[in-house]
C-alpha cells in the first residue's frame, strides 16, 4: 500500500442509534449517528406489519386466473 493516500482507520468506531443502542466496529470515521439498527428495526424485532389494504394480492390472483386460457375439448 502507498503511504499517505489512505484514510485513517479507527478499529473502535462507535455507532450510536436513535433508540439508544450503540455498537463498536471498525471504520474510517470515529463515530456515526444512525437512525435505525437491528435492535429497533421492525423486521428484526418481529413487529413487522404487512399491509394489504387495497386487496392487491387478491386482485392480482383474480387477473391471473382470468388470463389463463380455458381448456378446449
């Protein structure tokens, strides 16, 4: 590696989340403020909600069924 062209590496960079959790990782910055992490993200906490208020899945399945060619005898 060439000397003097690479950024400084901080092996104990602190990542602070808005929920209060903090993590220590390596980075080229000393600290980060993040909005969401695995401790508060709905996907990881099990609080994820799947909303299908318009019935899009049922509409899609109905269109797919209507588009299938009918068998002829």
